């Protein structure tokens, strides 16, 4: 064997034993590092923030009528003509729509504002004057 190889081998053994002791000491001290300090515990009252609740849970859609009957109404958007929405009618609005249909109903191009429930997309109120029947 060469002389240099023997010294390197001896050095690596010493390093192994030193590293083993350091590893054992680190493992022994790990549980002590996870104990919370007393200064971190807070006994103050939590801060409460008042959130604003919406007054109504309805939305409005303004536009022109494309088609209307006693079951649903289809409206093209006033601001964006590419937006076309169809709203199924609630029971109350369907009864009102039946009376309007008996008198001629909404015609193509009538301006309306539909108040609807955004969750179920159901029309709750339709505001607008139907034109005279053709």
C-alpha cells in the first residue's frame, strides 16, 4: 500500500466517529427545540371584523326581448349584444306572464329589465311595457 492511502483511510474513520457523536447529540436535542416559548401564547380577545351582507340576493339584467312565453323569457343584453340569456320564470311571474300573453305578450325588440336570482337563474320580476300585438 501507499503511504498516502493509509493516512486518508485513518482520517475517514476519525471523521465517521466524530460525525456519529454529533448526529447522536443532534437527535437528543431535537425534542427540546419543539417546546413552545411562553411568550408566544396570547390571551387577548380575537379581533372581530364585521362583514357587509348584501341587502338583496337578486341581480338585474337589462335588454331586449328575443322570445317570451309563460315558461321562460330570452333576452339579449343591452350593453353587449352578444350576451343572450334565457331565464325560467318563477310561479308568480309565470302567472303574470299568462295575463300579458292573453293581451298579446312581449314582442321581439321590447325593452325589459329582468330581476333574477343569481343562484338558480330564475326570473323573479320582469319590468317593461309589452308592445301592441301584431
